[in-house]
């Protein structure tokens, strides 16, 4: 085979070498956390730019336009992380953090 695939993917008869250049950004992924039913399912990646410089600039612009500190916490994440309302990295919480612990 032209591309490296896992044993599970070989058993599922994946054939990424047959994609040629007709499916740019398509890939397969396998690992311990990938369910057996998904190891042969293609995924798609997207380009952030024509080269590393353009990609880095596009990612930096996106991060500046959508900063993580501007987002609130959902109830589950807030309770799991035990966030404090004044935490500058997490922004304003959207839930009462004094609610009963998960249990």
C-alpha cells in the first residue's frame, strides 16, 4: 500500500491510495481512543494558508478575533473545573459556581 494504515484499517479494506489528488485534505486516523466503527471513516482537514507563514497569520488573526477569554463557561465545564468568577483565563462564568457538586 502506498500510505501507512493500521491493522484495523487494513482489515476494513481502506484504500486512501486510490483517492489520488481528487480528495484534498482527506485522511484516516486510528489510535487507542478511536472506536472500531470509526477507524475506517475518512476525515477532512482544511488549509489555513498556502504556506506556514500564511497559515500562522490566519490562525493568529482568528485567535485575535475570537479570544478564549471572551467566552463564558457552560454549566458542566464550570462545575467540573471549579472555575472562579474572577479567573481572567476563563471569562465571566455563565452559571452559579456555588451550585451542588457533580455527583
